[in-house]
């Protein structure tokens, strides 16, 4: 795999850091997560990773972390700015400060913060919703019943603008290191990352002639719920169906198929029906949307899915997570895109993952990682007695000493 042989140290964190590590692990990197001893974990982005529990408040624990990072290719820092520096694990320790040699001058030091590391917001706390609020994108999202912008789950900032963008930066840094031989710092912040991911709608918002997302107020444009031919509709059984026929030929395929599938007794405003000319007529959109709403309520979601299956109408059902798992063959999303040599017909199959095994137990691979790092029995015992590997390991070692 592309990243086989690349060693990654990932400090345990919330969504974006673990997702960046997941991208690397899915492509062959050896990813070791640094957990706090006795700290519970709800991280489900752990496949292909190992965990070691280290108390960074203990001097010998910090020494161990420096040793692990010194032999790594990549470190992922998910903390607020300044935390790693306080631990004595800042970039200057590994790159050097111009006067002294660093511990690992080929290191890729990847940092993920919420807000930009410079400027008036650098010391603030926040989450996905706060980050996208500062991008300009949230203000463009369709309004809910109360008139305020609706917002998606924490996908845009945490994962697209945070984890995926950080992983991209790491890959670019590895390429640059291959040319220059020098380590790199990857500074990802979720405000800037999510704003970059929103380039398309934001550029359209400054074009006065664009009806894609920028001509009218949110919820009245083509791609933000304003267009009846790019929308979600409720069916007779309460299921939902999506319509996305933007191009004229697809719009025709949809309206022809929709009209043919309606009950014979269906009536709407004395036989009114959309035509090719009404698609671009914004004044007709409210009537067109009402027509589609009434029509979809005459049959179930699965009925409409069968009507349009295999056609160019751009109509598909909204699947539940359980239904989507059946379609994709697994409830666990796989890495995408697969990368394989030209002569390989398919990506090598991966071992199926049991959902019950998603949570990686903190510290599960502590001894294994320490052995690989070259620590002796004596050194491991000292770390244990110091409490650097956690209180439970410390108690156990003291009991053994007494015995």
C-alpha cells in the first residue's frame, strides 16, 4: 500500500485528528495512538491503529513521547495551540532551533486547530458549528422554519475541513520531504479548511448573475433548496426521495416519467404541469414544487425508486444507515478512493470489521510498542514504577515488587 513503512504518532483527540490518522492507516501507515492512562475512549476511527497509554505529566513519560516522535515520520497534534510546547514536544524540539540539532529533522509535524493559529480568534474554543459560522458558508444554507440557517452534522469542518484536509497536507509534506529531505509543519485549522472546501458556493455568491447559490436569499437558489428540481420530497409512507435533474434533458426524463407514473385521477390546478420552459422560470418554481410534493405523496418511496431506477431522471431514495449498509455491503464505510496498480483488476479485499470492535482500548498495545521502540525490560519497568504508563500498571508493578 502507498504508505507502508510510514510511522505515525497520533495523539488521542476528537474527530478531525483521528480521521486524519484513519486516512493514513487505511493506506498502510503504522499509526500509534497516544492515550492518557485510565482515560475512557469513544473514538470509533481506530481501524488499523494501535494504542499506547502514556502519562505526559510524568518526566519519564514525556521522555518516552520524545523518543517515539523522534523515530516517527509523522506526528498528529490535535490540541489547542501551545499544549505540545508546554509538554516539551513542540516542533523546535524535533527540527532544532538554529543553534542545536533537532531530534528528528525529517518529521512531518501535523497540527489541527479549530481557529487560525494567528489573529484575533486563535485562543478561542469552539466546535464544528462555530467554525462553519465563520466561513460564510453557514449563512448560505437553507433557512429552517424559524428563519435561521440549517446546518449539517459535523462533516464540513471536523472531517472535510479538518481531518481530510490535514491528511492531504501530510501527503503533500511527505512528497516535499522526498524532494528536499527536510521535515515540514502542516498547519490545519477547521475554519480555513471548511472555507476552502466551500470555494464553489462562495465564488458563486460573489457573481451577481449566478442563480446557483448567489442570486437570491438562502433557500431560493438552485442548489440550496429553492429549485423544485433539486430537492427532497416526502412520499406516501413517510419515506423521502431526492430529485436532482439540473440539466434540461434530465429534467425532461424526470417530468415525463413522473407524469406517466401518477395515478389517472391525479389533478393539480386544472391540469397544470411543468414543461421544459418552466424549469428556468423562477416565478414558476413555487407552483412546480407544490406539484411535485402532491405527486410524490400518491405513492411510497420504494415505488418511486423503482419508477426511476436505471433512468436519467436523477431520482434516488434517501436510504437509512441500515439500508445503505446493505447496498454497500458493510455498515463500516471503507476508504475511498482505492489506489491500485494498472494491472490489478480490483483493490485487495479488507478483513470485515465487527462493529463491536470499533472502540480501541486505550493502552492495548503499550508493551508491543515499547518493545518495537527498543526499550529494555529495565527501562519498561522504570516507566511502570514512575507511573508513566498509568496508575494501574504502577500498582501492579509495586505488588510484584513486594511479592
